[in-house]
C-alpha cells in the first residue's frame, strides 16, 4: 500500500510539473502588442535578447541587461 501511495504521489508531481511547463507559451515578438513592447522599453531601455512568453493572457519578458 505504501508503494502504491508513493507511486501515485510521484505521478501526480510529474503531471503537475509537465502541465506547469506547458502553461507558458513562447510568443514571437511580432505577436506581442506594441503597447506591451513600449512599456518594457520605457522601463528597461537597455534590455537586450528579449524573449516573450505568455501565461493566462499575461505577457512575460526575459532579457539581459548590462555587460
């Protein structure tokens, strides 16, 4: 019984991890609204290598700054 419980717990954790990974969708820069891109550039004018993702309708930018 203990092994069954641990196996179910492990499978649940793996399933949740996979679904969380898939929830964020990589977005091409041309699909990001101009207002969103402008807001990022105004807040972080030195941002480089910007990558966009979307989760639940919210855009997330990952970028590098400085050297």
